[in-house]
C-alpha cells in the first residue's frame, strides 16, 4: 500500500463517500483498487461510526484494531463505509460494546459490563478479533459464570421448546391426548394442580420406603426364634415395602408408556435410578422362593439386593431442582473433581509415607506399613481424627500438623492442593535412621506429575502468587498456637499430666485448631474445655480467612489456562502499512 500522507488531501475516488453518508463501499470492487485508495490521515484522530454512534480515536490506536486496520483485506465490505474528507469509518454493528473495546485499545485493559448479554459480548469480541483471554481478572470469572448460566438456561428453553414443537408437530407419537396429559402430570409438576398432587404423593412414597428400610434394621422390628436367630423380617414393614414398590412399578410403567421418546427415556439417568429402586425387590422375591441347601448363600445375595434399596433416595432428585442442579454441576465439573481427587490422593500418599518413616521405630504397631497408614492420613486430612491411630514422636506430630493444615486447605478450596518441599537439614548419627530419611525422600517423585498436569502447574503458580495469604495463615496459626498452648498449660498442669509443659501443649493446640482432635490429649478442667472450644473456633477462622484469596487466584489462573488451551487463533496486530 502506498505511503499515507498527512499533508496531502486528494480528491476522493468515485467509490468512496464524499457527499452522501448513506452510501456504502461496493463489495464488487477489486482488492487492488481498494489498496490504491488513499485514506486521509491529515487529522490526528479518526471517527469510528459504530451503528450510528460515533467514537473519536487516535490514528495510532486505530491501527491496533485488527478489524479496522485490516478492512482493505476484506473482500466483502458491505458493513464498512469510509468518508475520506472527515476521516470517518462506519461499521454496521451494535454500538453497545464499542466503548469497552475502545477502552481496551486505549488502556490495554478489557472490562465487561454486567448489563450486556455475555453471548452478544462474545460475538462482538470475535468480530473485532479480540481473544477473551484479554478480559481483566476482575471481570473474567463473573463473565464466564454469567455466560455458562445463560447457555445452560437457553439450552433448557430450547429443549423444552423442541419438546413442545415436537409434540405439536408430530402428534402421532402419542397414541392419544390422554397419554400426553398423563405424561405432563408425571413429569412436569408445575403444569397443573393434579400434577402437584401427584408429585407430593410420589415424594411421600419415597420417604415412607426409606423410613421402612431404616426401621427394618433395628432389633425391635426383627422376628427371632427361641435361639435368638433372625428367622424373618417384620411383617408390617414387609407390607409397607410391597406397597411402595407396587407404586414405584406402576409409576415407572405409566411414565414409560406415555413418554414421547422411548429411547431417550431408557437412557435417562433418573429413569435408571427408578428402575434400580424396584428391581432389587423383585429379585429378592425370586431368591426367597429358592430354599434349599444353598439358602444361606442366597440370603447373603439377598442382603446385597436389599442394600441397593438405599438408591431410592436418589429418586428425590426427580422432584428437586436443587438436587438436579447439583448433579448437573458435578457432570460439568468432572475434570475439576478428578483433579481434586488427584490432589487428595497425592496428599494421602505423601503424608502417610512420611508418617510411616517417622513413627515405625517408636510406634510400629499403629504405623506398620505405608498402606495401613493411608487410613491415618485420610482421617487427618479430613479433620475427622477418630483417635485410633495417632503419632507419638516429635517428627510424627510435626508431619501430622502439616497434614491436618493441608487437609483443611484441600477441602476448603475448589481445587486445592499443596505440593510440599521436604527439607532435612539435621544430621543423624544413626546410619539406619539416615537411611530412612533418604528412603522417605523418594516420595517426592510424585511431584513429577506436575510435568504432565496443567492443574498442578497452575496450583504451584497460585501459591507462588499467594505467598502473602500463606504467610498470613502461618502468622495467625503461630500466634494463636502460642497463646492457647500457654493458657491451656496453666489451666491443666496441676490435674492433667498430658500438659506437662508448654511444648507439649503446642501439639494439643495444633490438632485442636485444625479440628482433628485425635483424643490423645484432652483437657479435663472446665476452664481447659472452654479454652479448647475457643481454640478450635479460632483455628477455623484463621485457616479460612485467606482461603477466598487462594480460591479466586486459582480459579482465575485455571480458567485463563483453559481459555488459552481452547483458543487456536492468535490475535494479530495490523496497521495501515501492513501491505507495503
């Protein structure tokens, strides 16, 4: 393209706007003719007319806009109009989002207006050739959430409209109007009063069957012989079970007979749950008819099928929008849930291995092997702390403290994990114990998974960027541990030998603040119990305060990485001299 002059003002070619601003560039013109078209840059600014709304922008900023600077490359210019006299370029687009887009090229920051439809905003970004990864972190998460919500709701509406249009246009799928009415009564409780009543009745049967199942396990409802052996179940409960199953069967058969699409009905998850709620009962009846030498084996199989009755509680999901939303959330978040399980598994493996090598000499009965220590690591990370297994050595207690703190972080963050670096600076005189340390360091191999996991890399970056929040956790934990360990020492030292000194009390403060509570050290005085309650509450508060910072940081980095991964078209920067 010829060098653009700021001083010359040539006459406009016949195919550019001069007097009539309503005229448009003809799309039939050849690209070579357009390249030779001079565009005036004698003014420092240019006017962008977006759907009738004019924006004045510097030429240097205009050259950053891919769509504007690349208009001469577009073969079809039906939405672009140029007025060379006043340096005006017209785009036949909705002007709503243009202020945000121009702000991006002026300041380098792309914001989102909550009043703008997220789908329309995405379309405009695509039109102006701006990648969504440029959206500022303050708006990115909210924008993605709003867009996903709109897509989900619009998808449901389209599906419902499709069902309605299908039922109206293809009435032959229903044998009669009666079947269609029954289908709406069974499937859509909000359509009529009868449908609401049917919904309440169905929920009542589900609750009654669950209560009957629970009561059948109590000794009061068992029928035993003279030897105290269970000979049969309670007859009234069996009647209730039979009535509920008959209702579930009728409901399933009627819904199947009246559904417009039998294949989709069979593939539906909730319909599979309904089938799973009634099949075990009929299998149990068949097995009970088989009485012989193998009756005891049959009873074991029968118990398995009776346990499957617990799946009836999932039938409530059909009548609860909240439960359906939870299921939909898990379905859409399977990658994040898998990542969370990976983090938890790595934490269990790391801490169980460290605790095993730290405790095997002095507490070998409790920590007999790494697999047997998995149980301890899991109940510690989930802050359950049954008290059946707990460390007794100093290093074991330190590892347990770190394990408990990490467990709180894992459960509090959406996709949390801490990749721990293990450093051992103490020299051991005992060669055997030094060998244990070297062997324990082999567990660091699990960190090699970070080479193959975007989530682990992002997590490390999150904690690197959230060092202030992590420092806040350590500072609060240290202060509160120091205060409560000393207070509990003075409250318990005369009557409780477990609190022999302040150092021993630090262990109690740690497991109390992390809500683990192994039960090996317990206050017995009233003042000590009050201090224990306050310590637990303070620990929860100190651990959860920085959690939102870590959560938002990780969510932002994760979404940004996923957007970069999905985007394959780079954002090019063009200018008017691109074709020189």
